[in-house]
């Protein structure tokens, strides 16, 4: 974990967050600036700056992140109507915290193309 990373601090519970799931690998919490009725971030414990830094060894961790997002979608009852899972990579894509995180968005119609 990185000492000064916002999401690492959330994982270590040094900064409060409205958690909706936690285990030894990942934590999921409500986004502080939601853009949809359901907007949850799923982050890994391991500090990885962006998806561009992922390696094949991160496969199980990514699978876990998707499993957690799907579980939350089921719990929030957005699984039937649909939801969006998004990773933003870099400033032009809107990444503002450089720690890999998966956005779970749902509860409203999503436009296409995004952005």
C-alpha cells in the first residue's frame, strides 16, 4: 500500500468511507460524488496506480473485484435492468485517484457513448 494514497488510506480505515463490502482482498464503498443512484467503488488492497500497470498475475484480484461488484448489483436489485462497470485510466478518462478502482453504476438509464 502507498502511504499517501487516498484509497490505500480508506482500505486501512484511516479515512472514513461508507463501506458496503470488505474482505482481505477488496473493499467497496459509496462514491462521495455519485453520478447514478447506485455508484459504488470497488478497490483492491494492493496499490496499483492504473489498469495500465496490471499484469497477468493480477487476474485473480480482478476477478474478485468483478465478483464483489456483481454481488452488490444483486443486493441493490439493479442486476435485472442492467448496470455499468467502468475503469477510468488516466486524466482524459477521468481518473482522479491513481489506485485501480472499479465503478459500479446503476439505477438509471446509461447513455452511449459514455462521456
